[in-house]
């Protein structure tokens, strides 16, 4: 059984940066693909970024060019580097993992508990 632990959330002013981390443990097969989603109050959960063990990545349109997902080789740890943060980036950010990138993109993997990111002046 996979467990995901997120860290790195917090508050930042517009234009600032934050780094989120997620460490996975358990069956490596189910950690092939990892990613981040976010959910703002009153809104649906939104895909932020995905990365696989092989290095394939994809990003949600709203974060392209501002966020970067990376993964430690040989480890089940992913980081989300967030720059030029905007108030609309305020949300709870959830780490997720699955055995395929399709499952992560479709939002049917295992979930972490979430970490709050608040962007406000």
C-alpha cells in the first residue's frame, strides 16, 4: 500500500516562490507516475503537473512556464517548484501516484493528505 507525505506549503506574496515536496513509500510499481493536483474552495480538483520514473512530464495550462516538477532518480520523491505565484494559485495541493501516467492524469491514483498554499498580499 502506497503512502504519500507532502511538505512545503505556506503563505507567500504574489510573485513569490514556493517548493512543495512529496515522498512516497510502498509498492514501487504504484509509484511509477507521481503528480500534483490542487483544489481551491468551491472548485473542482485540478491537475497541476505529472512526472514518471522515465522523466515524462505534463502540466496544466494555468501553470505552464511558472511551475516545474522534478523527481529524484531512484527515489520516490517529487518536487514542485512554483514561481511567479498568483492569488489564483491559492489552493490545497495534493500529491498523487499510480502505476501509469494515465491513472494520474485521470485522477484515480493514491492521494496524500494535502498541503495548503496561500498567495496573498
